[in-house]
C-alpha cells in the first residue's frame, strides 16, 4: 500500500482523520501520489469511484437477529445485549455506522470536488473521443450523488429522531480542510429528507434505467428512485408523521409508482423462477426483480455459517415461531382464523409456500439432504454449538449446491438492497393510507389492493377478494404490514418497519418462541415454547449517537433517552 499525500487535508467533520493508506490506489511502485495525479490517471479515477461504493452495507443480517424474526444460536452473541435491553450509547452494536457513513460521504465530496478534471478513459480514447469521458463524468457524478443519498439515509434512519423533527448533520458539500469548522449541529429531519430526495432526483436523471452484465452492482435510475420510495415511506409513517398528513402518504405512493413504471423490472413469476423456487431471486444474479444489489461474490461463508449441523454448518440464524406463525395458510387466512384450515397437529400443511422457501423446517430438503430438527434428530434442539435454539434454520439465501466441506463449488451471493416486491409493498401501504383500498386515482394504474394481490398471487395464495375489500383501511394496512413481514423476512426491513410503525412495544417487548418437535415412531408432536424474553422501550425507536461523538462535539445533541 502507498500513502496518498494531497495538498488538501481531507477531514471528516468531527470524526478522527481517516488513514490515507488505501489498497484501492496502490500504484504498484514505491512513490507518493499527489491528489492531482490520482484524478489524472484513468485507472486511479475509476478505482476511486469504486471505493465510494465500498461503504454500502454488505448485508443486514445483524438487524434480523435483533427482531422477532430470529435468534442467534450462540447464547454468548453480542446480539443478546441488544435483545435484553442492556445497551446504551457506548455499546450500541452498530454505533460504528455513524463514522462509517460519514466517511462514505467524505469520499463523495472528494470525488465531486475533482470529477470535472478527472480522466476516466485511457489516453488514446480521450484523444479520439473526449465526449466519452464527458458522458462517463456525468454518470459518475450521478452515482456519487446516489451514494451520498444512501449514506445519509443510513444515518437518518438510525440516528434521526423523526418524532421530534431532528435529523443528522448535513455537512458542507466540499472537501473540509483544517481551517474549516468541523463541528456541526443536527439538521432537522425534514431538511434531511429534502436533501436526500434532491440527490435521488438529480442522480436519476443521468443514470441508466437498469444495469447489465459487467455493470451489475452499479447504481441505476431504478436504484435512485427506489431509495426515494423507501425514504418517503418512512417519512410518511407514524413515527415521522404523527398527525397522519395525507400529503406525505401521497408523495410516498407517487415515489413507489415511479419505480414500478420502469419497464425492465417485474416480479419473478412462477414461470421463470427456477424450479418454481423463489430462492433464485437471491441466488441468480441479474434477475428481473432485483433493482440494486451488491456485486456478486463467490463464497460459501453464508452456507457454512447457517446450514444445520448435519450439513456441516454452524446454524447461526434461527428463525422464530413468531415469524413462522405470520405465514398464512394457502387458503389466504391467518392461522388464527377458523376459515384457514390450520392444523395444530400438522402445522406446516398447506401453508404459504414462502414459509418453506425462506425457513428450513423439520423435514425440509436442502440439496439432497433432509433437515431433522425434532428433538434427538441430527439437527434438533440442543444446547450444543450450531444447533437450533428455536427448532428452525434459515433457508433464504442458501445455495444448496454450495460445497461447504471441500469448497470445490461456490455459491454466488449478492446482497439485495432494493427489489421490485418491496416497491409493490411500499405502493400498497402508501396508496391505502392516501386513497383507500380499491381507489385508482388519475395518473395511477393500480390500487393498493392490486399491488397487494400481485405479491400474494406469486406466492400461490388465495386472495379472498370479498374478504380483503371489506376490511377497513386500518385492517387492510395491517394485512399489508404482515405481507411485508413474511415477504421481506431476513432482509433487514423488520427492525426498521416496526419502529416506523411505532409497534416496538407490541412486537419487540415480548418473548420470542420456538417449536419443540418430538417423535414417537413415525408420529410427530408439536409444542410451542418460550425461547427467551425480549425488551423494548420507546426510546429504542431511534438509536443513540455514539458516546464518543457526543463528547468531542459542542453542537451535537444526543437523542432523547440516551
């Protein structure tokens, strides 16, 4: 690695100066590089763009372990601290993301400060067709603006306090020097929302609608509009919108529709899903449902960490009975509804098929092996390391062809940041809140019910039209929320959805449960049991700003209760 010295001292607001040793700019010879040299080399300029992407989250699996979706099989896991409520501004497990995302924003500002003189094509191409460089420059600017918006959104959803209209600091759009003020007060929540929306809108103008092949994993117009959709949905929700301002819901609905109108994306339907298996959404790159994801990585680490013990896995993520119970029966009713046909003595019979796509139950087949999670089974409940503590294992993201023993074959993994199904659910929720269940206003092509039904049709569920349409708006919205819960499980949404709905006390302040299955000859008996208590307080709707950041600042104010 080589140190990069610049005539500008790059500082990150109130965060400690970041080391200038970077692999991504390794020139391959023992010399120092000035800033101007970096951005006059097309190789280094392109590499700098790539480093801005490196601050994107690689997954959100930690967040699922802090919800009623799952439990870590290791009782000594740090997630236990988060789930029992004994954490604060010093011990918040994701406090590091404050500095991390501001570091990403800093990278964006360095890039935007130099992009107008940067070279992104080889010298011969530049001499012959300089317009190619101009086109790339415009596109890279748009990518940088999207990434800045993404990093601000990551900060805002964690550390913003929407209920009190308090956001996070919006730093100046320039490279800060030692002579600049480096201590910033928090902007309002509304100011942050407007700022992020502006970046998304500007980015969308100069980005291609979709990325293919070698460009897979780069930002597209769809990604920019999807981020805007998620942001405005959060901003319209009860935590940020306590008065229920309908205009905010209308804005969220319009933002979701803008994504759904992009013609190259759709739900992967039953005819195109490999083997009628929804898991291909997460294991087959460049499919029609994924709007934006991380680049594809060949690795068996997820399988090694999460397959059951008999599959040579560590069984880390254990889904709860609570998420299992959220899946309806194939008749389209909750298991608590007498019309559902639910059988307590055969609880997985004729259930929503997503249940067994996303969660490994007793008897599930993964590859050519069967999961035996009954007591005494090779994958059964046990205090041993890697054994399930709930009676279940995660199935979503698992590639059954991965060779976790010899590593002769590798799974293709990519983290999905946005997908079409989320946009349909965003649309259904916002449209219902703004216009009701079946209304299709001018300028729109489907109702809240229509979007809701598309998700359920793909899952093979009967959507009882008369029953659904007879619900009140409040009841329908609860149905949409549950649909979001089961469709997007383990994707990092639940942690934030429950908070924006202000339902933490309902879902996160009560025990999680598992299923104890006993076998007598060929007969299985099922008993739900309490796995552990969970603690949630209202202050936990927002995360504490890291203690050290508060201590080093005169202007930064901690969130209420922390």
